[in-house]
C-alpha cells in the first residue's frame, strides 16, 4: 500500500512557474479567474481529465508545476475554444493550454512513444523541409515511431482512402521552399535576441 | 467578387471533395477565386503546440502573399481559418509577436500591413452572395432532405464575426434555401476530437460517437460539415465507434457538396463518390434527381 500526502503544502509551489504562467501568451489574465467552473462545464474532454480546466487554472497560477505539467489534461485539450468563449473573465484558457503543452514538450514530460509530441515533431519537420503537409506521409511517420502494430489495423481505412483518391502519396512541396527555413531561422534569432 | 483562395493541405488529400465542390459552387455563383501563389502550410493546431511563435510566422507568409495581390482570403478548412485569424489578432495585440513575424517576413522580402481579411466560404456565400441569389439559382431542390448541420469548433470559435459562437445558423440558412430541412442539432458546435482519434483513440471514438448518435436520434439523413477533419472523423470511424457503443450509418457530406448538388453540379465532379457511407440511397429516397 502506497500512502501519499493528499494535502499540498506551500513549499510544493514553484513561484517561478507561477510567474511564467502569468507572463506567457494566454496567461496574462489568469489572476482574474473566479473559479466559476464554466470552462470545465463546457469542456467536452473534462470528463477524461485528472485536473479539469478550472482546477488546472488554479494550480497553474499558484505554481504547482509538477501537477500541471504532469497532468493528462494538457494532452487531452483539442483546442476547441469552448472554454474561452464562455469565460466571464475573458481568460485565454485555450491559449494557456497551448503554452503548457509546449512547455511539457520542451521539458520532455511525456511517456515514451507518446503520439502527440511525436506528431508535433514530425509535423514541424515536414513543414520546414517541404512547406506543406502530405497527410499520408505524416500518418505513416507517426505510426512508425509510436505504434507500428496499429498500422495493420489502419490498413483497411488506408486502402479505402487510396481507392477514393483521398490519400495522394506524392509529397506536396512548395516552389520556394528555402523561404520557410529562412523564416524559421529568423524567428529563432529574434527569439534569442529578445529572450522570448 | 474576387478572392485569394487558400486551400490548405487537407483539401489536397482527405478533403479533396471539399475543394471540388466549393469550386463548383463558386463557379455556379460567379465568385472568382485565385489560388495564393506558392502558399504554405498554416501550421494548424499541431505546430502551435511545439512552437507557437514560429507558427505565426508560417501563417503570416500566406497573409503577406495575399496582401500583395490586394485580396481577401477564403480559407475553407477550419484549422487554417482559425490559425490565419489568430495570427492577425496576435500581431495586433502583442508587439513582440508583431516584431518576430515582421522580421521573419522581411528575411524573405515580404511585408504585411494587416489589411487582409480572412474569411470562410459560409461568410462569403451568406454575406457577399446572399441567400436570395443562391435560392434563385437552385436547379435541383433538396426536397426536404433532413440535414444535421455540424459546425464543429474552430470556424465559429473564437474569432468568427459572421455567426453566433454558441448557436451558429449560417449553414442552416444556406441549406434551407436549397430546399433541405434542418433538424435540431444541439451538439452542432461540440468538438469531434480533432486528431484525438489518432493519438488517444478511446477518447476520440467517444466524441465521434456522441455526434453521430445525436444526429441519428434526431432523424437526420445526412450530416453536413464545414471542416475536413470533422468530415473525416465522423465518416471513417462510424463502424469502430458503433462497435463500442450503438451502430450508426449516416453519410457525412461537406455543406458545399449539398449546395453544389442543388446548383446542378454532376455528382462525380463534386466528389460524392469519394464518401464511405453512400449518399445515393438517401437522395433516391427523397426523389432528388441530380444531373
């Protein structure tokens, strides 16, 4: 039997994380949160989450970094914006969830072979290299790196899509593809300069 | 009426029927579209979660290209529509984002002054063309075909100004003008799970199933969508979702396919044959005799 303290102590907080949350894009208004719970009520995924959006808002602004970045909620969010539209205090809940997800990926806080960060990485590589996404290749790359056995189960759907002309295998590439890499490098430089 | 057309990656793949039918609708209504020269991926929701700043720069390249031609953008895909609009908003609201994006564009010889409007086909059809003009051109009335109008999330939330965020009706009005009967569909803006079916399948299947069940329960003969991912999810995983819950069998079409059909387009020119749940029996049942 594993026993754990269920009440959080002041010392569990990470004030630096709380500061980051309230200064990140989307988190600016988090101090205004009333804890009314409309976000959780509207969220179609909240019934699968360990911390519902309302609780996540509170934990984030108080600096409970471990709980927040380790929660299932940041991966379950589909960015449907239902919470943001309802928020009476106009807090950018969805945008904050994006920022939290980005931070969790940066810090490598996810299970091995977890599909969401893998897809995000493959997606950005394809955009950098070719400027556009070819769905067939993206899906293939993600499954190869996460759950290769599931490809088998997907093959019927793949064939159906191919037959319907909905899964072109030729990779889409833009003409001036060097422009994309130039832009991405410029973003990286400016980011460093301004410490964003 | 002339617009810069931004298809986005999905309309060249799983969502081909969306592009085919939209082009047919615009042609029938004399709306001129010109594809943005050498457009690139908008970054979609996926890029946002790895590197938000970069995703604004990616989206802005398309805005800048359209601005050069002095035209507004038509963005049919829900994710593209949202990302392009979000980039506009954020460039205005955050000076730091504005600076990063302006420099990135400058590096490839582009500028963006913020003059382009990003618009959805529903908006163009409703506000620039008009319901009356569309109704006047209907050749094949939809004879009371029962449609569940499914908007999904990212078209109306959070930036659209052309429709209500909780109870949108633009698609309802367009399809009614073509003779369809709109069934009550309270889940019309509830999320289909997006890419969740691929990444967290159990959850994705549940979300897909609720939407299908609700449409079936309310007597819909077809679900009408405005997003390539919604269409793909609701159509492709009906059997899987049905095995987990209750079986459903309901065709899922793009709103533009229904419009194009009513405006007299041939079914194979608007991708009707690309669907997985056949629509033909439903159309025959309603005695809709298309070209």
